[in-house]
C-alpha cells in the first residue's frame, strides 16, 4: 500500500528546509558558530521525509538538502569548512536518509505481508464456516427431496420451515458485516421493538420452563435505527439467553434512557462467560458452541456501530451474562439543527441532529 503524500506534510518539509537554508547562509559569515547548529537542523527535514515517505523520497530530500548546504564553501572558507569535512557531512546526510528510509520501507512491507496473511486466514475461516453450513443445508435439501417423493405431510412442512429459517439466519449473519446505509434509518420507539420480540419468544421460553421478564422505560425511547436489524440482534440475544438458561431461571429484558442513548439490556441466569473468553466474545469466528459460526455477535456489533451505537457484555462465572446495547436516541425537547429526514439522507450522525 503506497503512502499518499499529504500536502501539509510536504508544506512542513519545504518550509523547514527553506527556513534552515536561509538561516544557514544569512549567519555563516557574521556568526560562524551557528554553522554547526544549522548543519544539524538540516537532519530534521531529512528524517521527516524518510519516516513519512520511505527510502525514495527520503533520499531525494537528502540530495536536495546536500545541494543547498554545500555551496557555502565557495565563498566562505573557515577552519571547519574544508572540502573533506563538507563531503563527509553530505555523505552523512544521505546515509541517514538511506538507512531510515530502508527501515521504514521494510517495516511497511512486513506490515503489508502480515495484513495479507491475516486477511487470508480470515477468508479461510469465513469460507470454512460458510462451507460447513452449505454442506449441511445441501444434505438437508437432499433429505427433503427424498421426503417429497415419499409423500410426508406435516413433518415435511416443519422440516422445510426449519431449514428455511436456518438459511435466513446464515444470510442475515453474512449481510450484517456489510456497511449499513443511513437511508434505511427510521424513527421508532425502541420499546415497540422489544415488545414484539418478547411476544414472539414468550411461548418458547415458557415451554422450556424459563421466565421472561420485560421492564421498559415508561417514557419510551425514540431512536433513529433500522428496526429490522435491531429485531435481528434482539432475536439472537434472546435465543442465546434461552439456550444457556436452565429451567426455573429467568431472562430479563430492560430498556432505559441513558444520556443521549437508549439502553437495552438482555440478561440471563445461565452459567456465565469464562473471564478469558470475555475479551474475544465479539471477535469474528470466536465461539464456544460446537456448531457455532462465531459471527452473530460480531455482526451485531458491526450493525450497531454503523448506527452510532454499540454492544458490550458483562458476566461473572456462575451468575449469568448481560448484553447491553446502546443506540443514539432522538430528543423531542431539543431544537432541530436541520430537518431530521434530510440530515439522515445526507449521512449526518444522529447525535448532530439536535442543538445542545
């Protein structure tokens, strides 16, 4: 990856070089003692150029500075301005540029190689995860084809529905890593989304012997989000909580206002998360499940951060886990800076829609 030459960096290098050159020639006769200081100051633009732009540009800078520095011996001959001394100084200028520029180029190359290796590893893990799912689904489709020939009724319908939901989940997980378009953000009360998901899963968790408790902020919590994505995230969190919760325990869903954000907490009373796993819980492909892909939580964080929010987890071993979602909220009591719909269409952050 080639560095882009930033105008402000070039401006700084040109300005320093010109200033040092002027000082060098303006004072060398009246104040020859300053000659040593100005000579050392020439290293600054050389070092900056080599560090920012690598060997080629650093060497170019050192050659130009050498040409600017050397001519003073033509009209001023002091005890320290003999030809040999100046030649050695010029060699030092260029040697510094070569060594630093070469080190910088090597480090950039090693970094690019490391990134390429990591990208291949991530691609391999992604291909492996998707490949396993596709292999499983193909096997299921073959079994469904056989079942159709044998004429199974209700059982076949349930199987088709189950496999369709599995395919939809895989598609949702994979598309969650695509950057979200802010044009899809809608104004909605987060409590309504929570209530829909609670109603959807209540029968399932009660059937498993698990209580579902919902505690929502009485004043509501209006937000600018993609409701479908928030529902998908909540669906995954509730299913995960139900999966780890033993019969007789509870799942708690709570919403509240927190400064400029809406806060959603999904808490279970399961076994909790091992402390060594907590830092990696949102890392793609990290999973403790035997047949898990390790993508749903990572995708959830990506979706929420695209909306200006985030997700975090807190857990103690043996005391369950709590996943906390934060989403920027609307402020009905604040003066609008611009029309909210037009602002979102322009891609402006939600937090910038209102005056403080």
